[in-house]
């Protein structure tokens, strides 16, 4: 159930982190740091504050955030504790309905991507189709590692925005 921004601005730290701790995958530290920046004028200000926290966190912590994301549509390597957000996002994009050929290509691309960059392929898939996701994987696996690290973070910020849309009323 979505929370109003007024409610979020009035919450104590523990309640705020409980409400928003999953906005950045398995990284409640972002919500914890955002609590200190209250009050937020609107959902966009909240999102901007959370993204700024990640941007200022340093490469090591950013890398840990990227590594907290699961491989897309790879049931063989999917963690048992895949977040509800990730399950829903991947299902909405049809990634739980891949054909066997699509699933094999997805697994191969996940492996190639991880081998090249050392972290999972990340894409805000909410408004994407299976073919669009596979095409993005094919293209991005050839990117420069620094550019792809930055792209992964930008995708994470987009994912966080979608999650805030779901969690914050109005």
C-alpha cells in the first residue's frame, strides 16, 4: 500500500527505512541516509535525494549496489531471496515466459556480460519487451567497462524511480 509523502516525512528512521529500504535493491543504507534529508517536497525530490546519496557513495559502495541485483531472467542463478520488486518487474516484462531459445540466449548473454564487467546486466525493464531487453544485452555487452558501470547506475536510478512511484502516493 502506498504511503503519503506527509507520512514518510513524519516517520522515524526505522519506519522510513522499513517503508523505502527496498527501493534500491538490498541496499537499505540509501533510505537510511535519505531520512536525514527530510522533509521532501514531492516524490521527485525524494528520488533525487536518494540518487544523490548513491552518486556520492563512492565506487566501492556503488559496485556493491550493482552486485546486489540479480541476473535477468536466469532461473538457474536466481537467488532464492529475489526481492518482490525484482520478481514483479521481470514478470511484467515477460521474462518469466521466455521461450527455450530466448532463455538460452539470455543465459549466454548474462554469462558474457558478467565475464566482461564483473557485475550483472541491469536494465529498468518495466516498459520493455523481451526482444528489446535481449537487444539491449547484445548491444551493451560490447560497451566500455567504465561506460557500462555508469549505465548500470543510471538504470538503477530509473528502477528506483519506478519503485518510488509504486510506494509513494501522489
